C-alpha cells in the first residue's frame, strides 16, 4: 500500500469518527438515546482504530520511521531523507 493511500485512508477514518461523535448529540435529541450511545461508541472505536492504523502504517517505507499525520505530507522522510513523493 502506497504511503499516500495510507494517509487518505487514515483521513477518512478520522473524519468518520469526528462525524459520528459530532452528530451523536443531535441524533440523540431527535431520534433516541440508544442511537446516541451507539453512535458515540462507534465514533470512539473508529477514532481508536484510526490512531492504531496510522501508528502501524503511516511510516517511511525505507527506514520505518513514524511520519507525523498532523503535518502536510513531506517530500522527504525527516529521518533518513528518502524521497516520499514522486
């Protein structure tokens, strides 16, 4: 899996977690309290899974150093200097 694909998947997972947790109170007020709790649990599970996924997969393919997901995609690895963008 390409490092760019990993970053996109991580972004989608994190955004899904934020949406689930963010809309849970609205759904809880409008629909039901049980759905609110289910959405919160799903959102927190998704957040934890996205963190684990990024920790395991978002690494330099050459030196295996963890890349920072909060920063823009670097052109080169900050640790070994290997080119990450084509």
